[in-house]
C-alpha cells in the first residue's frame, strides 16, 4: 500500500529555490532517485519557472519530461523521483488586509 505525505510550501521569496537530496537544498527530497541538486524553481517576469539542474533522472511537468525552463501554471504537477509537487497559485488574507497573490506548492510523496 502506498503512503502519501502532503506538505505545503509557500514561495514567498523572489530568489531561486533549489530542490534536491542535499541537506543544503531549500526543499529537501529524501529519495535515492533524486540528485543532490535536482531542480530549481525561479521567478521570471511572467511567473515562476522550473528547470532541471542536470539531474540523472530528470524532471517532468504533467508527465512530460522537460529539457528547458518551463513556466509553471496553476495545477501543474511536477514529478521528481517519487515526489509529486502540485503548483498552486493562491492568495491569502491576514487581519482583513489583502496580500498579493503568492504561488505555492503541495508536496506529495508517493512511495
């Protein structure tokens, strides 16, 4: 039986985020099929992009392997090793004040 772990990760920074197995990665993915520095999510003028950092097993978005930076859209599913990350664009409200819309991801581990 597969176990599923869900974790929400907010992308609140305008700096690149490294995903990988390395302890120094911004988002650590503990899976032998994940490279130490596997992928990078980075901001662009028109949204957030993901790119493979030369990993052994690649990055797929919506079940299609990517070779170039890919502009993420709401609902995109990023596959890295046994992890699936759903990219979600949302907004939140705090104390009656509207915050700007911030993309975030739902990290799902399927093992």
